[in-house]
C-alpha cells in the first residue's frame, strides 16, 4: 500500500524581519539612550528596533544594562504609550518572555482570552512551551498549567492543559503513515461510530501528534469517513471544545492560512484589535510572514500592507509595515 501523503507547507518560511548586517549593539544602545533621555523620537526607536532580529534586540538589552545600569524595556516603557508602546515592548522581549507575557495578559483579570491561548499553545513546539513555562513560573509565581486550571473549565480546560504539557512530537519527526491510519480509525471509532464522542481520544491525538502527522491523519480520515475531520468535529462537538479542536485542525492543515485568518480578523470590521494585530505581526515576522502575506492576498483579495494602512496610523502603522516587509 502507498505510504505517501500530501506534504505540509515548509515549517520554516521566509521571514520579513531579518538580522541587520554590520550590527553594533553598542551603537544601538547609545541611540536608544539618547531617545530615552533626550529626544523621545519614535522614528529613532523604529530605526533601531524594526530593523533588528529578536536575538539582536536581546544583545542591545544586555549591552544597555552594562553601559547604563538600567533595564531598556523599563526605560522605553516609561517614555512611550498606546499601541506604539505595546509593539515596542513585544518586540524587545525574547520569544519565551514574550509568549509568557502574552499568555499572562490573556488570563489576567476577569475571564480569559481563549483565542490567544489557543494561538500560542497550538503553534509552539515542546521545547518552546517548556521555555515559556519556566519563564511564566519564574516571573508570575504560578505554573502555566495552574494558571489555565484557574481560568478555564470543562473540556476546553483539558485541551488547553494537554497543549501546555508540550508533549507534541517534534515537527521534523518522519511521518508514519501506518500510524496515521490507525489514529484516523481511532478518531472515527471515538466519534462518528460511537454513541457520544470519546473526547479523550481526540485530545490525546490532537495534543501529541506532530503537525505533519496530524495533517496526514486528517487526510487518512477522509478516506474512511464520508466527512472531513473538520465536518465531524462540527457534528460531534460543541462549545469551546469544538472551537479548540477546529483551531488545531486549521493550523495543522495550513499554518500560513491559519495566521492569515488571525491577522485578517484583527483588522476586519469597525475598529482594530491592536493586541491581536501586534501579537500576530511580532510573533510571525521572523517565522513565515512572507507566506502569511501570500495566503492573506489569496484568501481576502487585498494585501496586508493595504489593510494596515487603512486601519492604523502614525508610528504604530509605520513599524507594523516595516516588520511585515511592506512599503511605508
């Protein structure tokens, strides 16, 4: 029997925010010190931060503290405000610190932002989630799992906790098509063929299998069921759990289209969800923004740059456009 499957898009796409050549963290630290203490120039901040990679920004933070004895993020936080402050703060944090901060904000106060938790936990691999968990506990004094347990409930709580374990098989692991067929059968037996849905079986597979493996499972599922996996989830589940499982399926089938949808949703309709827009741009500009923009144009008939220009203004708009590799 054939053991091939339609390959998923490349894990590592083309970033639009890349390391600067001839990089000097000392000069950048000096320029930002001038901004903080004298000019307060947003353009000067953009000229440094928007054209550096996350790793380079961490070098700037380290050198800044060595040179001036102060934390650069705190310094910038004190002189900035609004949406521009938010994107600068997000850009200056390293990956684990940034994601932990996003998750913390999503669970702070009354209620929690389910979509944000799903976006982060679904799209991060085991080592990344482990790093996020360490930073979360070290900074906020509670484990990520306990934080989720305190906010979510029911079946979605179990799904989120499962994702937060970081036990997903690494992306690079070779796809085992025979195992995919077995998992597809487990999903069918636990859903369409059963009285009631074996939700634990869905959670186990969706939270643990690698993204390419999931993509293969879903294709194998369509061969043995008259419904796609997405259609079966709509038929068999409801509420928050249905939404969570749908998110995982959509991400596994095409990560670029998934985040193009998140980006579009952040700017669709009246007003802009600047938190979602900032989060998506900052977290994807060094991963796959080029492919994300291509998917965005294909799905929505307009460019990311045009939507940002139409929905945002000032320095916030300019830094967004630069990070997305768009004319500004």
